[in-house]
C-alpha cells in the first residue's frame, strides 16, 4: 500500500509495518524488536511520545516528531493509531498510519509565531493593502518606525511601507507562486537615523493568485549587522596591520586564478619575509617590533600597484597578489620594488633599525590551472612562493628569487623521498651503524653512538641529514626511532653476554623534539629496555642545546621522567647554539658533548684550548662528563686528554661500523698516540 501503515502491541512496540512505513519512518531499515514507531526521533521527543502514549491509555493516539532526511533536511512525521479489539472486546494492539506533516507543522508554527508577535513582540508588525494603505500596526511598529498612535497612515508608516515595496524584488511581486519573502531593507525613520531592517513579508493572495494584502514583520538589525560585519572583518583581516589575512588572501587568489582561466592573464604571488624581526623583539622589545610591522605594512602597500592585494599571513610574513600580469618579468619588477621599499633605515621611538627582506615569487602556469582546482592551485602557488623565499634566505637574505622548474623538481623529489621513507622500515632498507666512544684516559670503548642509515635502492646509502627532516614532518620518526632503540638494545645485550663489551657499556641515542613530544615515548623506551633485559643506565638520550632551552612542557616532562627512571641524559653539539649557563645548571644532564667546530682547532697554535678547557671545567663542576666528537688527528686526541676531556669520538678513534664489524673489533683499546 502507498500509505504508511504499522501495527503495535498493547505497549506501543512495533509488531509489523509495510514498506511505505519503513521507507518514511525507518529510512528503509528493518523493524527492530521492541522499537516504537517513533524510535528514530530525538531523545527528548521520544520521551514525550512515551508520556503521550501512557496518557492515551489504550485509546486513540496521535503524535508528531522530527526526523532528518539523508540530505540533512528536517521533516515532521505524524503518527496516529486506534486500538484493535478481539471478538471478546479485549484490546490486542493498535493499528496506525504515519504521514509526513512538515508543511502543516510549518504553517502551524508560523501561525503561532505571528500570534505571539502580534500579542507581545517588540518587532514591528504592519499589515497593508496593495495601494500601500496601512490596515494594522502593532505597538512595536509605533516604537520602531514612529507610527502615530492616532493615525496608522501617518507619514512614517507610509515611508516604511513604501520602503518595503520599493525594495521588494520584482519577481516576488510578479510571481503568482510566491507567498513569502525574507530579506533586508534600509529605512530612514523620522529621527533621521538609517537603519537596516530584517523583513518577513507574507503575501496573501486570493484563490486566483491576485494579491489581497501584505503582512510584514520588521526587526531592527542595525547593531547586529554592524557587529557581524566587524566579526567578518576580524576573521579575514590581521588585527595589528588591518591587512587581509591568510583566509581572505587564499580566497582572493583562488578567484583570480579562476578568472585567469578565461581571461588568460598571469597571476603571481610575492612572498615577503622580514629579516631578523626576532632580533628586534628580543633586543628592543615587542612594542617596537609591532610598530615596525605596521610601518613595513604601510611601505608595502605604497610600493605595490593599486590593483594588488597585500596581506599579512604570519608574524613577519607578508604576501602580495598580483593579478593581470603580462609576464614573469613584471612580477620580478614588482617584487624588487617591494624588496627595496622594505630595505633601509627605520627610526622608531628614537631607535635606529635597519630592515631588509627576503622575497620569493611564484607565477601561475597553464599546467597548474589544468591539474588543480582554483582553491588547490591557490595553496600550491602560495607554497611555491614560500619555497622561493626560503631559497632567497639560504642564498644570503635581502634578495628576490623566482620559483623555477628546478625548485619544482626538488619539491617533487622531496615528496617522493618522503613517500619512500614511509616504506623503508617495512622493506628492511634501514640499518644501524655504531661509532665507538672511547675513554680518553684508558683508550677503552665505554659506549657507542647509535647512528641510522638508509640503504636507498636508487641513491645508495643516505645519512640522516638527507631524510631526517622528512621523517619528522611525516611522523615516521616515531616508528623508526622506536625500531632503532629496540634493535640497538638487543645488540648491546648480546655483546654484554658474550663478553665483547663490559657491563658498564652505554648506548647514546640522538632523539628529536617530535619523539620527546610523544607522551608514550617514555613507556616505549622502558619497554625496549625491559624486553632486552638492559638496565636504564645503559641508555643515554642526547638532545641539542635548542631542545634544552625550549619551553615545551611535554618535552620537559618526558626528559624528567626518563631521568627519574634511571636513563642518562646528554647535551649534543654543545657550543653551537645560544647556551644559557642558568639552564645548563638546571638541566639534569650526565654528559656534555663538545661540538666538532670547537674540537677541530684544538692544538693549532693554541687554537680553542682556553674555550675548551673552560667548558670542560664548567661541565665537571656540574657533575657532567665531557665527550669530544669529530676527533680526526692524533694531536687533537693528545690535547683533549691533557685538557681533562673524559671521552673522545671521531673517525681517528673509530669510524661508524655495523654490528658485525663491532663484534670483530670488540673492546680492544685504541692505540695511544
């Protein structure tokens, strides 16, 4: 049957229903045992339905509830049932029908709203005929538009009605099918203030479609409109400079790229990075830094064409959208003009500041517009300009670079290498090498630094600088790092059991911020130690000075937990960063590793002897042992021993070797020089 019919037991639980009911109420699903006809309604409405069922007490029952169509639209369902009796008069269940009552509910709701508005609403309600003569105006109309209480057809009312009719779309007045219009109009009342009014206009027609009269409900939304406009502006503009932000810039860029498909005009993005803003903030103050950004923003707008769009998308990053370019040379000319405008002297609060900028340019190509949708192409073009800007920084700052096919190829290679890295661990392409760390006094191996290598099928053996950044960006560093720690711990345990190394042997691991930021890192390290039956003191986690100085609370908690559980900590590459003696004193490190740039000049006409001696003495005063890396000559080894260095490491001591080579070498003392 086309009518949705259902049957329930005495408790209102579904016993049977036809296909029409299942399609309308159950979205085509089966009947579930113990389910009510309103089982798919919202929890609140289900509770109301149950209460209404109980009140009906086996009598006639009706109820309305909401359901959502697959499209997301709301529809109202009305169910009604009558009791079914047996021959003896006993009620055995209920038989009912379900119908969609969305339109009647909406009509009833609108009627209730209109009644409520007429009775107590502060909105203006005005009923008028086709000639513009007012038939009714409520108290809200008198307050809002200045209706004269003695005369509903006073000039203010006539102005309001005329404003509605003049701003009503023509198709609304001419179409015989439309009976309602929602919109906004502008209205200047007797007080002279221009207001924005939200209008709900009901068009009442006769049976032959002729308009009989209008009913208008008006609300003053001037303040809300202004607030909405301000919020929209805040969402799409930078609060400090007032320039468009990334959201608005990408939207405008996508629109420009869409137009360029038809008009065949070039679109360029100029990415501008203000050099050394951090130095201004750190040395002079953020207040001066903010003033500098505002000054630079004004210079940038003045240096570009009137048709260009300037936006600020980051702390010291600005972008310019150039639409309608004839060729790439024009974009380069604009970029150079921008760079020169941002280069020079600025005096703020009596402080002289020299500014410069690194600029990257990317121009849209036909291939880009063919391969990607405008929104995606906008993101790609912005990323390309960013890539060109970083190349300008790498080549010395204060210059402009155009994004090229070579950069595109390098970017594609980077993406391809990242994808290959994801599979490298599963394909057994990764392996570990061990570089011994030797006691400077006894020349015996005290430990080893665990180093990762990638045996790439096409590029040969790659060291971490070639792929470590990709691993951190993609998150692959987590499973790879776990594999390195677990594998090295198992190897070290075998070496100890076979007497290749003694029981004080240490494994030094280089760990990234991404790994330390993982809340489960400590648990996984301890799991690797537990599985290999190694004590925590056999592991040394090495971090850089940058990590030591960071204020990342997760990293700090991870390092503190490792130290508390017995794992040792080391500071890697000490002497190359912004060292803080206060933080060095607070950091719970057991080892301090001298960077190779300090070691390489040891012993050469005095070299860095005083600096290295001071660092060693400082570390010893803080109960840290010192490891010197990059030791490549006999003279360096001798001088470090004299200066009091505890351990040495480098190719002169021993080159990185596989586990098999390490077993062959054993704990043989290194020949003294």
